């Protein structure tokens, strides 16, 4: 309307980071959506299509497996349900989310004109609805708890015995983790707490986190937002209070083996624990694939949840020759296939994997925890953050918070179902009683002893809720570094972010030390490694040599006949195969495999000797950074420039994950770094791997990459007079 008061203002700092100011929270959400569309239109549209299971229509066959999972897991339908429930339960937050989607839609056309990817694939932007932000959140985190690891445990236990589950337990290929730490005022120069850390995710370009400031009369918060989602959920500094999270490594999603049967009219029934067959929801959807024929997908949902693996044909004809559900019918169904002892078909010998349903909390509760987002922005104290997190649902996180009064918080937040212990470790039979969800666990809070709290995906307050946790090395190293000083500043924290000590090298080094009868080159290499400082620095030739020996050990172990049955994974959908690959599993579990008292009779001394001799004959030609390079994910394979060299490794505080035995390239690492100073917010610091803009020709597309690579951080600027105001 002509003459109407402008209710929003956009400012930028020297790094192009948006600082938004609006008259109220709703106008601010709309402005956040709009600026995100201007800066990251391509990223937003890729995420929207991933939620809907429509990304293969322009990304091609490489996106097909994900799209099929999105359809079969009913991600879009779940997000719609959650938004509808939010409108009923919390209309203010629902309207706030709607405003964000309106802002995205308002800015998309202009944002798409700036992004060349749209023209490259012929994609027209637009179509954001209020439920889409919930869908982005859900699709981003549906694999966060690593439910496909249960498929691996099932295989390992069936083929090698129950002990194999523990031997191969590790922070595996598909999991996400983080570092986070808090020092109370008694250990800082200012007398006020400092929170710091770095979330570890697949490094994407544009990045998975968006630096942003959101200000209105109710609140003024800087933090790391998830593009496509309003507010600042994970890492925020509201002035008097700040918070941060790591993955709790909790298990809150279950896989159920299903007995399904198809009737003559095409309907599908599922056998329930009470012995009754009940109809499964059935839909048929078509996934368009660029450059290929469309793929028809049967979407099924039982009372447990959506079927994400297999279907009725995988369980045979349940009515052939006997009454369905009887022992005779079960025998006919198996047609000679082996079973795993729980009545489920053996997926390796069956014609197709047995139907498997996924049960996950938002599908059950229609709640993604979005009611926590506005209270987090409005928080003024640790107590406010604590109350807001009581509304948190997914993913399950460990949280650190502190305020300017010196109060601190260390707790778990999220929703974990109560159920049988086996649900948490393996696939369970849907037709047997005893595996139902019976309620929700209370989330624990713990103290902060000696003014230090560390969260690095290790066993801790979330231990009762998880199965596999990260090794303790990162947490122990951070704790040890923090204990060395009692006068920390915000600027000191970068040295912890970038620490490269690799404690997990110890078992292999110990086995190298015990070797005898080596050739002269191998003896020289061993001597070098025994005197190595165990830091995985990019310019270290010893680190490169260690990684080469480690990789050779991993490959030789994985090739042992004892593990041969695990070398070829079952015929599960491609999207689950990273969790089932033997070589990465061996690499990430190497400590356990080397330290075990017995390993199926494998001569580990001979393996280590042979690996050392192999590398001694053909050693790396340069330092660790020559092969340990960043391999960022891009929706389109249009990587600009070369891959930069990296320091760090999987178990370092500087967690730049290679896959030992497979590749030294790092696809996972710090998706951001942050330091929240509770004494002076302008002394806070942050950095992301690339930049604030997803537009390739923007000066802020990759301008933070040198700082991220060098372990530096850029300042958080909140003085409006030091910011550049953009035209409306």
C-alpha cells in the first residue's frame, strides 16, 4: 500500500551475513524466508523437492533412491500432518512458519534469476507451502539417528554371531556428530561463560547452516539457521543467553519386519501382534527421473509405520496351501529360505528383503517440536531455554546453555520412545507382541563439574537412550585441553577447534611396536611412526604414512575370509548401502578389531606386518594434505576449483572424516564453528566452510573458506551502525 510503513530492514556485514530487523516476529519470519530465497534459492528448491520425492526429475538417476525413500517413508505427508496439528495446538507458531514460507515464495523468482543452476536443469522455482519448512526439517534429520545401522547389526549378528555387533560398533559412515563445550565464568577472563563448538555434517555447498541475525522488539538473536526453516534452532546467542547442541546419538526410530499379503483386488494386509490381518494403507506414486523412464512406487503403511524396504512379494504368498498366519502357511511362505531365528525371512537367501516398516516419532505424534522455536528466540535466561527445550522433539540432542548471570545447563532434549531393548538394536517382528511403544522417556539434566562441560557424541547423559556412540577421544581431548587453563577468552577457542591429535592411533601404533623381523624399509617406516607426535596435520609426512598403513590394514582385514559373508550386502535400497558396506565399517571400528582378545582366528600381527611392508615399498609421496582433501557435496556436480588440503581426521577434535581403507577424501567435517561469549556478544566468533551466499558469482559465495581452512573465525558484528543497509 502506498505510504505504508516499512516493517522490515535488511543489513549486511562485511561477510554478506544478513541482519534482519522487523516490527514483530511474524514480519521477521517473512523477511528471513525472503532473504534466504534471495541468497540460497537453488538450495531451498533442492530441499523442497527432496521432501516431496521429486528431486530426480531434475537431478537425474543419482537422486532416485532418495526420492523413493522420501515417498515410501511418507515424509511430505508427515510434514503436512505435523503442520495441521501445529495449527490446532499452537496457532501462533503455525502462522509464524506460514510467514516464513510466504517470504520464501516472495523472494524465489529473484533468487532463481541469480542462480545459474535453475537454467542448467530447466527447473522453474516456486510452490512453497506452509508445511514445507517442517518437511525440510524432517528430511534433513530422517537419517540422523542412523536407523539403517540396525540392518548392519542384523547382518553382522546373523553371519558372525552377537559379538560382532560390539566389535563393529562405531560412529559409522552415515551418522552425524559434533563437538561442543562450555566453560563457566570461573574459568574465563571475563567471569562470564563461553560456549563453543562445531557441528559435524556432510559438507555441502551451499552450507547446511546459514549465519543470520533476527531482531524485533521481542528479541535479538544471532545464530546458525537451517535454510528452509524459520528461527535459529541449534546454535544461537540471544544476548543474555546462548545455546548449542550436539547429536545425542539416541535411538528413537525402529524397524519392524512385516508379514504382508496381497489380496486379489490389489489391497495389502499386515499381520498384527494379536494374530489379526489388518489393511495397510496403499498408494501408487510415480517418480519422474530426468533422462529415464518414470518409476512407479508402491507406498505402503502398516500400523507400525511406512514400509521402507520390500513389500508383499518379498514375503511370498501367505495364503498358498494353508490358512494365513498359521504355522503351515508360514512354512509355505518361506519356500525353503533360511530364517534369522525371529521368524523373519533371511534377506540374503530370500528373493527380496522382507518387508520392513519404519516407525519414527513425528509419524506417531504429528509433532516435530516446532513449538520450541519461538520460545528459544524469546529466551532471556537458561531457565527460559530449558523450558523451551521441553517442547523439543526431533532430532534428540545434547544441549549446553549459559546466561550472563552465570547459570549453565547441560541436558538432553527430544523424544525417545519406551519399548523393548531389542527394538533399539535390531529389527523386530511386527507380528509378535512385546515390541510396541509404551510412552516416552524423561529427558535428563546433569551438572557441570569444575566449570567444564563437553559434548562430543560420547557416552554421557544420553547413554540410556543409545546403542552406538562416538569413541571417547574427541571428548577426552577437549576436556584435557580445557583443564590446562583457567582464564579462557573467546579468541582462545579456535585452538581447540583445530586440534589434530589422533588418540585412536594408539592400538595400531602398539601393534607396530611389537613387530619383529622387518625389512630395512619397513623398520625405518615403523621407527618414524613410533616417534610421530600423532597429529594429523596437513603438512605432516608422518600422518600421511600412518594413514597409508592404516588403510592397508583395513583393506587386509576386510578381505579376511571370516568376513567374506559381509562383503556383499543384501539387496536393500541403495540409500541404505553406506551403512552396510564392510570396508568403511572395518575402518571406523579398527580400534575394536585390533584390541579384541580374539578376532575369529585372524592373525592381526601378520596383517599389520604385511601392511607395513606394503607401504614401505611404496610410501606416500607427500604430506597428509596431498590426499586428505575436502570433497563437498553439491546437488549439481559443478565443483569450482580444486579440492583444498585439510588437517584433521575422524577421531580428531578437528573432525575431517576420511574413510580409512577406502578414501582419504573428506566429505564430512565442521559445517560451522562458533564461539558464544556471554560477557560481550560482539566478542563472539563464527565461520562456515564457504560463505553466506549460495550464488556462485557473489563475493560472499566462498569468502569464508580461507578462514575455515586456516582455523580462523570471523567476528559476530551486532552494532547496527557498522552494518550496511540494503535498499527495500
